[in-house]
C-alpha cells in the first residue's frame, strides 16, 4: 500500500536509531495486515523528543521510544499503564480519545522470550546483569511470572538498588549482589544479560558462565543474527541460550496490538527479522 493522505505515521524516537530493525519488521507487518501506516525511525535529542512524541500522537500517529528517552517519556503521557508506572519506562505510545497513552511492551517481550527458553519462570531463581531500562523490564516480568528470587548485579550498585526499591519495595524477592564473589555459591535457572556488553565485538563477556555454581539457561538481550558471542559461549558449555531477537519481536508484536487494536502477524514479523534489515 503506497502512503497517501490518510496514512498513519508510526515513529521510533531515540538516538541512535540508524541500526534499528523495527522499521524493517514493522513495515512488513503493516503490509501483511493491510493497515494504512508507515513506520519510520526518527533520530532526536532530548530537546526535540517531547514535541515529537506529543505532536505525532496529536496527529493520530503512534510509535516506539528507545534509548535514551524511555524514562523521559513517562511524564509526557496522559495515560500510563501500571507497567509503565512500575518500571518507570515507556517504549510504546499511541493516541486514544485525544489523549496520549503509553505502555512498556519490553516487559511482555521479555516474558515471551523467557517462556520460549525456559517455560514459565514460576519458582525459578534468576540472575539479571545490568540495572538499566532492559533490566527493569526483565525483573518486572520475572516478578510478574512468580520467579522465586531475582538477583541483580550491576557495575553501579546504586542503580541496582534503585531498581530493587522500585520493583520490589518489600525487598522480598529482588536481591542486589554487592560483587561477583557470592556467585560461586549460587545456582540459577536463568542468567540474563541486560547490560550493553556484547553490542561491540571487542566487549568482554558480561559474566564468566563458569563462575556461578550452576547456570540452567542464558538469555542475552543483545540481539544479533545467529546469536551473540556470549550465547556461543553458552552453547560451548552446553547451556541452552537465546539472544534478544525473540524479545525484540514480541515487544514489537505487543506494540502493534496497542496501535491497531488487532492481532499482530507475528510469523511475518519473525520472517522479516530472520531475513535481516
Ligand atoms: P541502559 O538503560 O543504558 O542500561 C545499560 C546497562 O548496561 C546499565 O546497567 C549499565 O551499567 C550497563 N553497562 C553499560 N556499559 C557497561 C560496561 N562496560 N560494563 C558493565 N556494565 C555496563 O540500556 P538498556 O535499554 O537497559 O539496554 C541494555 C541492553 O539491552 C542493550 O544491549 C540493548 O540493546 C538491549 N535491549 C534489548 C531489547 C530487546 O528487545 N532484545 C530491548 C531493550 C534493550 P551502569 O548502571 O553501571 O551504567
């Protein structure tokens, strides 16, 4: 469908956005579903971002938000879902009844990726590396999925403590590790990389997988065709592993539902992602 006067703009707002795969698989989904919309990536800094978000929604458009604007988006919303309130982050926006709505579909995306790898996380013990936006989504999904314990290890301990306070104010299930040392005595059903390590080939592994007493499975939120160096290391150790592609796909499918109020053509999106950008 060629863009016309009635075409809806769906935009990815962030910086950088040049390497995002979202335009590729979302436009494939729009074509397959026959919706009159176009998905574009718009690189914007902190001063342009608020005007773009409110302006696009005001013109009937919608979109996604990525680094570094997910937190800054929250006070710009008229209606935020409870997941946005809990995680303090918004990655999807749209307009409804003249108001700007926002959700954080990274949580749903992580939950689906986790289910595909280990099944429901109920009763599981997990280790999350990192404490930024992706880590918040992972911890929120694990708590929602009734994981037994979620340990968090981050380079900056204060950020990890802020995450724990926000998501588990009672301090019952989220434990911040002060260092790697306790890992020697800990076993985990799932270890998640939610740091930025692995984006660059020269990066060290986010964790030596032989350090914890047991690692049942590895989920690297960094995505790369064919897997990441860390998922390859997991395979060498015969630990089931997945990269962040399924989470990317599922957060996008959930966003599609918010924008168009209809089921997403998930297999079309999966095929587009597998085919590359
Ligand atoms: P973010 O909010 O900027 O957080 C980055 C995290 O990485 C922080 O915990 C930071 O620690 C840590 N970190 C950065 N450089 C490090 C280093 N050299 N050594 C150790 N830790 C380091 O970013 P984000 O949005 O959470 O994204 C994190 C990763 O998840 C990215 O790779 C992103 O591509 C991926 N992601 C994937 C999906 C998906 O759909 N698959 C969705 C969202 C994000 P400090 O607190 O110490 O700075």
